């Protein structure tokens, strides 16, 4: 790419699109802006970028922009089969994603984490250990700051720890991490990727460019992920809860790396089997980066949980409210329910991602879930699966706030109300963070309505 005489069309003005436009403008590039969405946030972003020299493209001007622009920079929220990238592809023009643009110019070493569940927690664990070790580490990518926004900030001695989603992998071809971690693979995003084969293919792309000087860290307990080693051209290390493997494993109550005990599993601050797996993945990654074992143990024993992931936010009238808004697929919700220590009313619903909810309700039978409140765009599909599997304790409603209040009225003292929707948030919210924040706000209002002195735990 030559910024001096090429025109760039940035499509999608969410956080990643805005970061891409700012990156290109700093280099003196001619930048054009387009978004299908015309809400206030997009308009404000477009105005701010226009003041710096970018050119907004009106709805009717997309055809002209396709003809005049040389490179399309695609935000991950826009699928690769959208009419805009299809038009660029037909003309033989280059298509980049925000993460691809970041990888092309990133000087720091890269640790990349992908998978269906556990990505954010694993990234956070790796980042906190590296920071505790005195390194300049930055958690970025699909968690927080876009990768491209850190390309200029991080130097050669620094480390970028990036969460990489399947949406980003659609347009990501230059990524070459020093350490690549694949946490697991379960059904997710089939509304966009259509088949599990395509979804698995995208996840495997993370390892495509890696060679002898890099490392892949794979979940040995996940048969699909373990198979990635067959095509890997870099050294492979594993993590496992069940087997002694070359890498990190759980053995006799301890978390080990190779033959060295790093810490007792009971000392891990985040509880649950899924967090043991996340910790083993993180241990393997940071040990490959040279972290001292004592530093690893200390950091993991002090780490706080990730926001919106099985996070206890309040107790009101004897009912505990737990925010797992990040539980956007069936496997994540079943994991959250498996962590419950009391009977639970679960809030399910949102935008359907093509998942089979039969598995969800089959898994809920005989467990801690005593009632499900179904809301959102996919509530009738959820209801059909509940009926099919014989899970009869359900309430159906449309709005989110009403669903939370119904769950509150349904739960008995000593029980939980768990928001773990098994669905995307994009029917009603901008993202799972906004959904989780709204849940906390409704719970706070319940506390305000309550007669009693329970302490609100929201920080």
C-alpha cells in the first residue's frame, strides 16, 4: 500500500472502523467513509473524521465510491458477503479488515487468542501476567482497543495480546503471532458463517502463517482444536484438564507447565472448570514468553473476573443477581449454569445466531435452572426448543427490562437470577456490554424499590 496515491474506503464506523480511519488519516491517506447505519453515534463519528479530512459517502454514492477507491477497509461487523466487499472483489480490488491493517504495521510481538468461548478471560490472564512480569503488554483486538489503534503506540520490545474473532479472521491474512492460542470450538455465528466447516476453517486461519520460530497453544481436550496440530507448521504445545501433555495440564490438584508445578488449582482466583482451562492456556502462553513461575502464580491468584462474565453484581431480598451477558452462545450459557451453586432463574434471548437451542434445554433438565424467562427476537425459537425437550418452567415476554423484572418476581430467596442469554445482543443493544450494563441498572432499580437493607454489590 502506498498512502500517497491510493484511496481508502472505510466501511462501518464502529470502534474498529473509526480507528482504521484515524490510522490512515495520520498517514496522509485519502479516506472515504461509509456506513449502512445512520444513528447518532455513527453520525458523530463521521463528522469528527470529516473535520480531519475524511470524505463521507452518502447512501446513494456507494457505486461511485467502489469505482474510485482502491482499497476497502472492512469493519468486522460487516460480513464478507455484503454487497460492498462483493463489489470490490468483482473489480479485483484489495479488501482489508481493521485487524489486518493493524497486523501489517504492528511492531510489537503478538499473542493472538481465538476460539468460541474463553477468549476474553484468557487474554486478560495473559496480559495481567505479562504486566506483573514488568513487560509492556496491551490487551486489544476484540477486547477493548482495536489492534490498529495500538500499531503506532507499541514498540519492538512490547507485546500485544489480541482477542481475535471469527469475524476478524474473514479478512485477516497477514497475521503471524509469536504465540497463537485456540481455546475451544463450539457452534456459534452460523447465521454469518453458514456451516461449522467454514467456522472451523476461519479459526484455523490463525495458524496459517506460523513457522518454526512461533508456537501454537491448542486445547487438547477439544478434538476439533487438537486436530489443528496436523496442519501446523510451527511447534505445538497443548493444555488439558484430563491428560498429561507437552504444555500445561491439571494434575493431582495442581496446575503444571511441563513437569513444573506452577500453583494449586484451588489458589486460582476465578473459579469453575472453564477458568481452569483458561488459566492453563494462559500459563502455557506466558511460559513460552519466558515469564517466571512465581510471577505467573501470583498474578493468577489475584486476578479479578472479566466484566459481564459470570459476575455477581447484587443481592436483593435474598436473591443473587449474576451478569453473564457475555454468554452469547449455548455452550457459554451451559458453562455459566454449571457454575451455579443454587437454583437459578435464567434470562435467555436476543438475536439468533443460527444455533440449535435443543442442546441448551436438554442440558438444563435436571440442573440448577428452575425457570427460564425468554425475551428478545428469538424468544419463539427458544420456546419451541424448550417445549420439544420438555423444559416447561418458562415465561415468554418481549422487552428486556420486563424480562429482568419477571425473573426477579419468579426467583425465591436463596436463588439466583442469571443473565446468560445464549444469544447475540444486537436485537436490542449495541453489544453485550450495553446489555450487561442495562441488567445492572435494572437490578439497581430493584434494590431501590426494595424494603430492606441488602447491600448492592455493583461497583
